[in-house]
C-alpha cells in the first residue's frame, strides 16, 4: 500500500460540511473520494485532519489516503482539479510515510474567523464574513477577554460536542488582525470541539458589544453549561487556515 497526502482548499457555502453523509453526496469528502475512485480505479477513502461544519471554508485542509499502487502525483493533481467542482481545489499531492494520518498526525490547527466592520455590506466577501451591519464592537475589550481562553481548559461549555470523549483542549494563541474593514480572529490550538471556535467568537463578540461581562468566561469553564456561553457565530465567517504536523 502507498500513502498520499492531499492539501485542499474549498468554499464550503453549498456543502453540508466535510464529512461524508449517507443522505447526500454534497460534502467535501464525498466529492474528493468520488473523483479519486474514478481516476484510480479502486475504492478510495480519505481521512481529513478534522471535520469542518456545513458552510465552513478551508484555506488549507489536509487529507490522506492509501492506494494499491504508486501514482504520478503531478498528473493526478492535474486530473483531480479537472474533475472536481470549481469550489474545491487540491493544491498539492505528495507521497508520505505509511504511518502518516491526516488526523492523528496533526499537532495543532489554526482557524480564522472573519468579521466585516464597515457600515455598508461586503458585496465581494458576503459568503466569507459575518457582517455586523455597522455595529462596532470594542475590539480592545475582546482582546482582553480572549486571554481567558489561552491555556488548557475544559471547553465543554463552549461546544455542542455530544461525544463522551475528553473535552479538554489547549489554546495556544488568539490574535486579532485588522485588514481595512475586515477583522480576522486567528485561533491556534491542539484541537477543537464541535462548534468550539464559533462559540468562542460569539462569546467574544457579545463582550465587545457590551452584552456580556468578561467574568462570565471563567464561570462557564466552571459550570460547563453551553447555554451560558455566547451565540454560535455563523459558519460562513470561519476558515480552517492551517494544519501543523
């Protein structure tokens, strides 16, 4: 068996997320597996670094798969992009060690949430940002509040994850970057629970808009009650930015 790594970009607007579903083939994983299976003449299953939700985008998702034979990577890259939809692109295909697994080999990830702060709508970026319709949050207060998330915590109260696995995660850094009218919140950690980034962002926005006190963050870490945290920010503003191995 031979193992290959894929680096992938996609716009998640019209998809039901990354993970393959029984009810529809409108997922990123399904589209890529169908093309690989067609091109290689064998049933291919890919493993992603993680699952992005319905409507979430990726600037650099990573996946891996095994095949029975060696393949010319450059040719496969060209053929995959020929058959994939325009909103999914494979940027790289490389042969890797058999022990490589896109999910289990990952050390940390960076997600970026984009917020539009102008008083007018974002005509070109409307599918990729949360538009606050001219409501300007106190970004300095959000920066102060974000420090509460840094470190190792039980993020059960900031997630809708229903699994029985550990909900303890480590957030390494949260950065705020202004690019014109666009605010980018960059969050790096060793792993993320279901909806965790979007709930963190929703909580920070409520603090920035004066709807919530910073002290509530620590209270949620203690009581672990999801309903006490902020609203889940819309999926369209979220990007999987980088997976680090």
